[in-house]
C-alpha cells in the first residue's frame, strides 16, 4: 500500500495493491487498479465509514456453494478482514452497502474464464448469505478498471483503462498476487459465515 499527500485531489490518497484492504472514516481517497481480481467497496452510510478490498478467490467453486467450498474460504477470509476493519472503526456490517468491480479477462491476469466467473458467483453468493445489499456492480468484460473511493461519503469514480502499458506495474503485481494465491489455494480449512 502506498500513502501519499501529493496528488491532484488535495486529500490523502491510499493506493491498494492486489491482496490488500483498508477501511477509513476520514476525508481521504482509496484507489486501486483491477483486472482479473475483484474489488469490493463497502460503505456504512449511517456511520460514514468505508473500505476497499482487492483480492481473488483462487480457483473454481464447486456446485455445493461457497459455505462448503475450501477454495471459497480465501474469499470469505478476505471479506471478513475488510468487514472487521469497518467494524473496528465503529461501522455496522448490517448497514453496509457494497459496490463490486473486476473479474475482467481473458488475457489480463493469470486466471481462466472459469475462475473469473467463479469469482463473480462468489460475490453474489457471499452478499446474499450475509444480507449485505449490492448497490452497484461492474464485473466481467475485458478492460482493467481504475477505481477511486471516498470512504467518508461512499462516492466512487471508475475509469476503464484500455492500453496495456497504462499502469503496467499493477498488471505485474496482480499477476504475481494471483500466482501466489493459486499456490496457497489449499491452505484454508472450513469457514463459517455469521448469521
């Protein structure tokens, strides 16, 4: 993660890399670039607290659903870390609203179309089970997305990136993160969701 106060927005800017998450309640911005991974922006409008997580579920989820699937445990753990940070700041998971981005392919990352579709399925099942409303979603396609999130107001800005050399550092980091995630895909056990 990079933190900088020198930017055109005049606010502290936190830039997340793949595999990272952050929650804040102050007047700042959280940004990332996503391709094959998924990005979740959560916002509690009551407490005015928001957070962003950038991750991937490393594999295809089986027919039994995310609760019984060991691959999905990676995604559940990532979501719970993000929600935990929001709760630590005083937010309430029951008030949160989600905006979803990513799962673009093929050719942008090291993930197959089956894995990308499985990640989209994970998001839909997770938020349905957790009863967290999905306000907006921008999933699939082939273009990378640059996302800016203002956690105090919940406002978002998304721009499609068409040229491959734009933000090539993010492309490299995402490929490395995906390779590492697939290398540790069997390290999680059973995960229980809250009721």
